[in-house]
C-alpha cells in the first residue's frame, strides 16, 4: 500500500522558517516527480514547487528566493525549506509524487502551515 507521510507543519511568526518533509513508501518504486502544492482557505490548490528525479526544480513566482525544494532519492523523501515566511503563505501544504511506473499521482495528507504574529 502506497503511503506518503508528511511532517513539519505548524505555527510560525512572519519572517520565520519551517521545513516540511514527505516520505513515500518503498512500494511506490522510483519516483519521477516530487512536488509540493498548497491550498489556502477559499482558494484553489496551487503548485508551490516541484523537482524531477535528476534534480531540476521549478518554483511558483510567489516563493522564488524564499523556498527551496530538495529530495533524497535513496529515501524516497522530498523536503521543502521555507524561509522568510509571510502571512500569505498560510495554507495546507500537500506532498505529491508521480512514480516512473505511471498509474497516476499520489497525495499526502496535508500539514497545516500558519504564519501569524
């Protein structure tokens, strides 16, 4: 059974930092794309950043220069380092992975990130 286990959400003050992690179970096999999405109340889910298996990354304009996505292929784990957090970064953050074997994407449960003073 495929599982994505996320951790690292919480409450932080503006300007602070958080690090999210998402570990995919071994049963998923090798992963092509690992990504983070977020959804704020009343808004659509949006892509925050993704990283391909060879390391190429892509970021939403709103997080460029503040967030860094990385992955550890040996551990099937993706990370999101979030610095200089703003109130508008408040959202539920979802991990998303697409395996090389195809068959669709898998989603994590979505830790809450709240940026507030």
